């Protein structure tokens, strides 16, 4: 009888587990980096999956889709609005194409370091931007992690100052603000979606591109690029976004679990990316790239050429309000 009772109990547990899995809320989580633990986005996504499923006892079933498996940035942003994709860690370009004020973060040569950038984005400015995006797009932002400090690479010549950019065909993200940035420095700009970038470099469609160390290594862009210039023109971001329709379908406990687990994921993501940026020279030299240092004086030349043109474009698109708020947040940090 005891054996029969144990068998019945075990059967009941299996049945309950199966029923629970069947009723779990599916959370499709998209990102574009490779599915390995050296990729900050994937390491952070795996941590989110384990955290959320643990905290909710499996009531949320996180399914990770790395390496652009669910489509490029435009498709993911549309999926978030429609609710067919529940969550994504996605880069600035596609966000700016859907929610224009996010393009204010393409203001070049603005942040001195990660500490300043994180403080601004974790403060009132970042909160206000997230609230506005939710109201206008139906996409909820839980904040940002690093997409890396963006540097120029190319396969033609060393670039140490703006004059060196002339004649180069540069790939940019699919938002007009990035075209303005590159063209203000004298190069021609060609928007290319992220999944198509390695092929565009290999085939010579473009001479170069601009990205952080993480993406250069993760996508093996160094195989098709000889030179990297450490100008650090933009602190680029990955925003942790969720369909608000999905978020509002969760219980209060599930919402709390998601919010807590995103914070853990962002910390992992930021730490991994910042470490790679700090070691850019060693990492990229080891990959066979020629690292071109950019002096403070040369960086000032880049800033003088690019910042006014990009600011003028941003203001023409979104008005003075968000650029002024960003300036104020930076000045407030410097005044501490």
C-alpha cells in the first residue's frame, strides 16, 4: 500500500508540474549577440531566465532567442509593440527609429566615462525618457546597459583625426542621426542592419563601421577590419524593453520578479562590456587589428566637427527639450 501511495504521489507531482508548465506565461526574449557566455547580452539573458523562473516558480517561461533569430531591430521593435515579442535587449538605432527622442543619446563626445553615463541614465533624465517612451509607444523600458563605447574601424587607413575620415564609406545603424554623425566628419554613411554588417564588410560594400569592443569581437568584425581608432565618440546603449501589454498581464509578484531580475541582468551586462572597453587596446591588438590612439587634442577636433552638426539634426527632429535635459543632467553630474 505504501508503495502504491508513493507511486500515486509521484504521479500527482508529475501531473501538477506538467499542468504548471502548460499554463506558464511565455516570455520570448530577443537579443542579437551570439549564444555563448562571453557575450554580455547572452550572459545577462541567461541570468534573467534563471532568476525569473526561480522567483516565479516557473509561472513565467523565459525563452531566449539570441543572434537575431527573431529578426532585426525593426522587426523586434514592431514585435514589442504588437506583443508578439515580449522582451528584448536592443540597441539604440532601432529604438530611435521608433521612438525619436532616444536619438538624443547619439550626441557625440558627451560622457567622460561609464560612471558619468550610468549616473545620467539611472537618474531623473533616464526615468523621464523611459516614461515618455512608454506613453508614446507602448514599450516599457527597465533601463539600459552598455552597448560599448563606439569607435571607428576601417580597412583602408589609420584614422586619428577628422581629416582622415574623408573618402571612407562607413556603415551606420539604421537611424538618420548616425548618418549625420559620420557625414559631419567627412565620410559617407550607409545604413546597414546589424545582421548584414559582417557580409557588407567582407564584400567591400562599406570600408568601415563604428561599434564597441564587445560587438567587434562578438561578430568577428575584426576579420574584415584592419584599423580601429579609439575616439570613443558615443556611449552606446542596449535598452531592456518589454511589451507593456505583456507586463500588465503579469501578477504583482511576477512584475516584481521581472523588475528585480532585470537589475541583476543589467549589472552583469554593464560589467562585462565595460571591462572589454577598458581593455580595448589589448583585446583588439590580439585579434590582429592596428589600434590607433586618439589624443585629447585630436578628440577635441572630432568633438568640434561632430557635436554641433548632430545637435542641430537632433533638435530639428525632436526639439530642444530632450537635448537641454541631457545637457542639464551632465552638468549636474559634473557639479557634484
